[in-house]
C-alpha cells in the first residue's frame, strides 16, 4: 500500500515475497522514518487460525506514525491486510503446538528527499514467516544488566515509546556482546539515572515478590507491549496485585521471580540476572507464576482456553 504525504492509504495488493525498490534518498534509509509491528497467527487444535489483538498493533503503529509525521493505515485497513496476508500464507501457519506464523507490518517513508523533512511518499508492507521459540535457549533465560548508560535503549524525549526502526540500532552492541558471552538477552536501565530497570531488547519485564507483581511504568521510554498489557489483565483477574511503577535494580535483585513478556517470547521466566559481575538466581519451573501466565496466554492465543475478553480474531 502506498500514499502521498497527507493522503490516505489506498487498497494494497498481494505480491510474492521479494526485494523492493527504494530511492537512495528515501526517508527510511537516510533519517530512519520507519515503524514496524510484530504479531503472530496461531493454529487451534481443530485447524482454525487465530490472530491476537491485531487492532492493538494498528493503534500502536498509528501512535508512532503521529510521532514521526507519517500517515498510517486505518485500523480496518491494517487488520484486513494482516488477515489477507495470513490467508494467502495459511499453509505456512505451523500445526497447533508447533510454533506460529510471525507477521511483520512495516510503515516507512519511501519518497525521495534530500533534506530532513517528512518524506513525500509512504509505503506500508506486511511480510510473514513461520517461527518457533524466540530465544535459542528456549527455557529460563539468563539476562545481563547493561550498566553503560550510553548503551541505553531509550532516553526521555526519544522514541522508546513507539516501535520505531531506529530504537533497535543503539542496542546492537550491547546485545551482540552479551550473547557472545552466553547471555540470552540484555536488560536496560533508565538512561537518566541508571537506577531503574526499563525493558529487555525485545520484551517487557516483570518482577514478582510474594503476591505482588511490578513492571516499569510506561513513560515514553519503554515500549507499551501488547503482551505486557494482556498479562497485567490476566494476572489481575487471577487475584495478583499488579503495579506499574519505577522498579529499582535493588528491588529486582531481591525479587522471587522475574519474567519477560513479548509477542516473540510470549512469557518467559528469567533464571538469572547478572549485574556488575554478580549473578542473582530466580525461581523457575512449572510452578512459577510466569509459567502459569504463559500457559494461560498461550491457551487463549491458540484457542485452548475460552477467550472471554474478545482478544482473538478468527482468520480462517
Ligand atoms: N519492548 C521492546 C523493545 C520490543 O521490541 C517489544 C516487542 N515488540 C516489546 C517490548 C514487547 O511488545 P509486544 O508485547 O507488543 O510484542
């Protein structure tokens, strides 16, 4: 789907996966005028295909587009285009329990312009791929806290609160180094003080102490994860007290359990966190809250548990 700046997107077309042509002076290439989303299609036990809260991805893309002076497809256009892609690729949706089809919508400034200004033309594309589990070490994860603040994921006033393509460039060095040293992922601190946790490179983080669950508040520097929002709802319904507020490094190190949430990771237990060379271990295993939440969420996403909130969308 394409549109000129200030106009609405017209109906798109399905084309085979392949390279796209871009002007060397496209906004996305020169100034990072681009946003993406990520969502999954799951197969139910009886072979149907479900999407999970796709309108939330569309709303998040719209928020990002407003922030980056871009037009965005309407919710209806976005959701219909996602459905169309899934139906066209339904043979790639893995069987129930064997993974999912990951769907990647991309919105970008493709019009050519030399100076720093919103691009004169925009393109919205969606591609997809079957996926298994996100982290190589499928089980409980081992995180490293990144305490060099110049390698923070986002700062106040930046674009950490939207899914801008540019957010991921600052974390390459930290995540590559951590993975080379055997860690599953990096946990970033707030860039202003370095005293509070923010999020991992592609997931939100929760800490559990007794019956209380805390997760960093959304303040413009953390991505408002759709899984995060869903897990807050599910945990609250299960009777847990869920707090969205600043979470200090000390509080995290003192927690019983830590877990992360995201479309890719679903909900995953964190087995250990290394902060300034000291490794702290956390509860893991089937009895943990994170595994209970993971089971519930995956159950809803794959149609095994009744979706009383209307979160799933039947595609086929
Ligand atoms: N934080 C970051 C930086 C992410 O890239 C993601 C993945 N989209 C998340 C959090 C989790 O968001 P969601 O639950 O919507 O996938």
